[in-house]
């Protein structure tokens, strides 16, 4: 495991677009995001090709890989942030110079489709990456305090992090209307199966992670704690899609040594409930003896905490309470 150096006041961070283009992000969102990051004492720069935009709201593999390599090799850049998620980060994997990345370890932060890059980089180099805010995430005006706090805890501080629950959460299209937001009081994590686990965090977006199965880019699940979330692209089929994706992961040769599972909050449109998740988990004998919790503050709702892919975590779930401590990040 290689843990990159934490960010400090005065550091340069590079924004790149390994999935969707910066061109689809509004000027207002960009201004707010850049201003916030600069308020932390960071210098924000952008990859050469971030504004390229094709029929798929992305850019060529060549352009995206070039910006990724340039960000890692530039000695002035201390952290790399993705513009947004999307659907095509896995196109880059066979073209990435992982030796270059290993020789220039630094922070890479993003989530959703970026899960493919993050887990592949950890598998190929041992470099810890971070499932956390995109650059565009910082363009949110309201309801983002929790996201910002845990981003800072994870990427600026060395000490272990006891993750607390957010006061409320939202799943509205904030980027379309920054002023009229809808927030839901947070009832906290639900314990599906009690137990205690310590291990290395693997995961992110479940659908994206499963794209790596059977390839050299899939990280080992040995002694891991899986952090899994899924969006609502499948709408009402989200329960059966989550079930089949999880089952596919269980078929991995080294799944037997998984220590526990932490499931992020589902989007409203998924119509997922703790009861459905409990039924799914209890139907799988491979999960019988490990702790499982759900409705944790990460995924495609906001706000969310940042966690290290490849870092270490301690999970303690009793019948009515769940504790998550990021012990090495």
C-alpha cells in the first residue's frame, strides 16, 4: 500500500476529465468550485483537454490518458480531481502507464465511474486513491458542508477519522436549481448484520467495479471491507440489479476472505429499502458471518464522506448502531 502525501496550503491541484467533459458543467458551478478550492489555499489548474466534448459528452481516449499522465508526472501537481463521472473511464485502462503512476504517487479523487480508474490503479500500483468529491461537486451552494468537512479530514489530515452521520441528505438536481433544494432528515446507518471487521477498503460504484472482474485491473478482495454503492439508472429494477451485481462479486475467487460490507445510500428513484437490502443479504450464504450495514453517507446522494480505496477501516456494527473508523488513509 502506498499512501500519497496529504494536501497542504499552497499546493497545486489538477482537474482532469477521464469520463465526462468539463464543457457540460455550468460556468456558475465552475466559479463556485474553483473559489472554494482556492479558499483552502489550493492552486487550481486544468488538464489540456478538459473542454473537449464529443457525441458522448467525453473526449478521445488519447486526450484523456494524456491529461491523466501529465497530471501524475508534473512535480508541481500534488492532487488530481476528476470533473465528473460518466460511463467510459474503463476505456483508459489498457492505455495507462501504471509504472509512471507508481513512480509519481499523488492523490486522485472522484467517484461514480471513476471507480474503474481508482481500483485499477490500486490493483496495479498499490497507490491509495480517494472516493470523494469531483471538482464539480464543490459547485454546490447548499447542503455541502458535510462533504467539505470529510474531504478535508481525509485529504489534509493524518489522524484516523470516526465517520459521523450527516444531519440531512438530498437527491435533487441541485445543478439545475441551486436555490430550491429538498433535504431529508438522516436517520443514520441501518445494521443488516451485526459484527466487527477490519480490512482494506475496496469498492465504490458496484456496477463500475464489476466491469473489472476477470481482468488484470481487478484488485484482490483478500481481507477487504467492501464499500459499495449503486445509482438508480435502472430505476425500479435497482433491487434486482444490486442483487445480481453483488452475486457476481461473490463469485470472485477471493471473496471468501471479505471481512464486511458497507453499503452507501441509494437514490430515491431506486425505491430501495433496508428491508429489501436485508432480504438480499440474508439470501446469500457467503455473507452469513460478516457485518453488513447500509445507508452510509456515500453514493449518488449528497452530502457524502470521502474514503480511501486501498486504505484501512474498522467497522463495528451492533444490533442498533454502526461505527466506521478510517484508520489509515
